[in-house]
């Protein structure tokens, strides 16, 4: 078993523990009931996605400066894993919204900017898929990745900059009763830690895949050599 | 309760599925090719 496979098993075990904490340890919300437990993974996935897109930003910036292809591979890995986590955030949020707002989707600033974030990085992946691999594609993708990151603070601060259906910051809120705070905060921080570990493992696996795929493209395919016998001289 | 279960089932399916497929792809790429 490789080190990455062992790391994956560790990350899955941590996520299982986080699941146990969410379902059996965290307090049930007085107003929303059990559905509020969506919060823990919904927010953790969003933060993991921010982290992944930060990897795209850094990888792109380093590639533009140094033309180091390892940085480009980290960026590619971050984008794909970031899109996966943004999808989890969006879908879990939609299901939670249906229960508490009565609609899967409202076009408020938080939801719309998150959808735009998903589209930007899905576009980034599309650019990588459609363009011929090489320096030009990596440079173009780096620019998309760097400018795309502008949407991350917009998503994060949208609930304070504009009036939204989506609730504002919950953790930094004095309204939470102190007796609930410890269990709630522990479950949230533990889930966030486990999700970040999972994201880091996923990015590392993807980086390794991208490295091996790049190597495969560099190695020339074997040339078929046909040896023909020279015609024998006619006597 | 059903929305909660659907939400977590979706997350487990997507994250778990992605991780599984990634590991399978990695294993295939790391397998030595016979020439």
C-alpha cells in the first residue's frame, strides 16, 4: 500500500469521526431542528474550497514568475479539488435552503457569488482540457486562476457587504448561549480540521496524477522499427 | 430529517467517489508498463 493510500484511509477515518460528532455529539438546533447539522460540512467544505483556490492562486503566480511546472501542477490539482468542494457546498446549501427558506435557490449575493466561483474554476479546468498542454496553456490558466481568486473574498464578505437571505457570520456571534458554544464550536472546528486534511490529501493525490501524466506525455512512444531484408543479388 | 440525510449522502458519494476514482487512476498510472 502506498503512502498516499494510507493517507487516504487516515483522512476517511477522520471524516467518519467528524460524522459521528455531527450526528451524535453536536447539539440539536432549537429553531431549525436536525437539518441545521448540514452547517458543519457545508461551511467546512466552503473553507476547504477557499484553501484549494488559494493553491491555484499561489501555483499560478509562482508559475508566471519562475515557469516552474511543478507549481502549475499544484494549481491544476487545487482547481479540480476546489470545484469538488464547491459542489458539495452548493448542493448541501441548496438542500438546507429548501428546508428553511422553502426554496432550493435564491439569487442573493452569497449564493450567486458562490455559483460564479464554481463557474470560474470549472472554466479554468475547461481551459486546461481544451488547450494543447504546454507553456501557453499553463500561462493562460495561471492568469484565469489568479483573477478568479478575486471572487473568493467577494463570496466570503458578501453576507456583510450586502443584505442577503444567507445568514451572516455565525461563529463570531454573541447571541450563542455559552453552554452550547463548547460542543458546537468543538464539532465545527473538528469537522473543519478533518475536511482540510481530506482536501490536502486529495490535492496531493491529484498532484501526483498530474505529474505522472506529464511524464507520460514527455516520454516518446516507442517507434516501430521494421527491418526488411535486403533483396538478394540476382545471379 | 430527509434533507439532512440526502445532503450528507450526496457529500459522501461525491467526496468518497472522487477519492476512490483518484486512487484508482493513480494506481493505474504507477503500474509499470510492459514494453
